C-alpha cells in the first residue's frame, strides 16, 4: 500500500537538543533557513553524536512519529539483510545468484554469463545485465519493472549490457566494475535473501533488525505478488533511520547487542565501484561514498540516499549520524539542496 504524505504547515514542531556540546546548542539558523525553503521541503533533521541525539527537528507537517518515504534510502537496509544472511553462513558475496531462481528459468535473452552473476554484482550496481534507472531507454529501468508483476523474472530476463567505446569496461574501470544504478538488481538480492533463509523478507528484517533495535513503527509497500518493495518501499521514522546508521557506525552493535558482524559492516562501506567520477562519488555494498571538503579539510563519510534529497549520513571520524528527510521527489537540485544543508549546517560546525 502506498502512503501519501500531506504537508500541513511549514514548521510543525522542533524539539530542543537532548544532549549537545556548543556546536549543536543554537540551531536557530538551520530552522530559519528551512523555513525560508533554502534546502527544499525538509521534513526532519536528526543529528546523533557518539550515540546520543543532539538535535531533532520536524518541519512541514512531520512529527516525531511520522513515517518518512525516503524512496531509495532502504536499499542500504536490503544490503544489511544480505549481510545478515551471509553472517548466518547461508550466502556469500560470491554466490552465483541465478542458482536460486530455477523456478523462473529459463530466462529470456539466454546467455551462460547470467549464471556467473553474483550477489556482489547486484549490491554494487555493477552486474552485466542491461539495467540503468538513470537511462529512460534502458530495458531494466525501474519504471518498467514497476508495471510488471514478477520482478525476479524482470531482472533475469534482461539482455547483457553493452560497453560502448566512450565508456569504461570491467577490464578498464577502477575496482574492475562498471556502475549502473539498478533497482531491479536490489529487488533480486532481497528475493535471494528470502530464498536462502526460507523466510519472507519483511519477517526476516523484522526479526534481524526491527525487533532487537526496538523499531515498532514502519510501513512496507508491496508489489502485486505481496512481496516487499526492497529497493525503496520501506517507510521509517527519523529515529528508526538513525538506528540503522548508528548500528553501522558502531560496527554492527545496537546497545551492546550484536546485529551484524563487524566484518560485514567494514566490508559494506569499502569502495567497490565508481558511481560518478566527476563528483568523486563511489559505491560500496549499497552504501554511497563521497567526501565533503570545507576550507580545504576533507570529511569522509558514507551514506544512504533517496529520491527527493533524502539522506542518512555517517561521519565516523566525528562519531556523527545525520538523518535528513525531504519530499522534493523528482525535482531539479533536490540532492544539491541536501548537500548545501550538510555543508552549511553540519560540516561548518565541525570545521570550527
């Protein structure tokens, strides 16, 4: 079921910092700039430092218990579910994925190379199938997937992608992978978790993450077969999103309880492919990597991102987690506006 977000007012409520040093005490500048619309239609900003909430504000009709449709942000949570299944010994990143989908075989556009596609190919957006959400002509574009019933078949029926002369090939690309943003591959990876664990994806995520991390407010979108939308259909509160980022920052721990292995959390954020070389953006296991540079100082981070300018950021050197939710879907400059907020309101304070 799709959830409609209704904006009631520009500035619904803001909670005062719960625990803060001097950097986060006065956030009136942030609030005024959000009121003016400088950063687009922001619905929440939450900042955690060393595991404690130091600022939490809600805007444009949102409240602390509002569920935010952050579009592709939950792709990273699907990657965490893959990690949990790997931690259990049920999968490995090198597992040939097609072996789990014999029920939808034979695939269209048959090619033996399809049986060499691994989980790692899917969660690094670098499989050899022709799938690119950023290309409206791509056969694997997400818009085409959403109007068919069987998303697993949609992925496996795609043809092998080409590498025209003006593009990198796996042989020439840094990390040996050519990035193409492919939601269908993430859906396949999530279905692979279901098949390996013999558990419905929603139930697996609830047992592995929601229950131990005390997340009781969430909403899944499902396709016509009742399958969870694993590449962008999970709505969570700002605090719920922050818990996933904080667990990752803590090496897989939540309040001392092991959620993911430290090995997986370390491997997940290593750069595996160059996403956008002109912007210094790289990609791990469904984690984005791109530094912020302020006054010549480089601030390393990794983050989840979604349409509308949604962002969940971890800055490990500063023990910082930042959640920014917005509703500027499919608008020009939506991500740049979020970058501006982070630069002016977060990084500027760290650089003081």
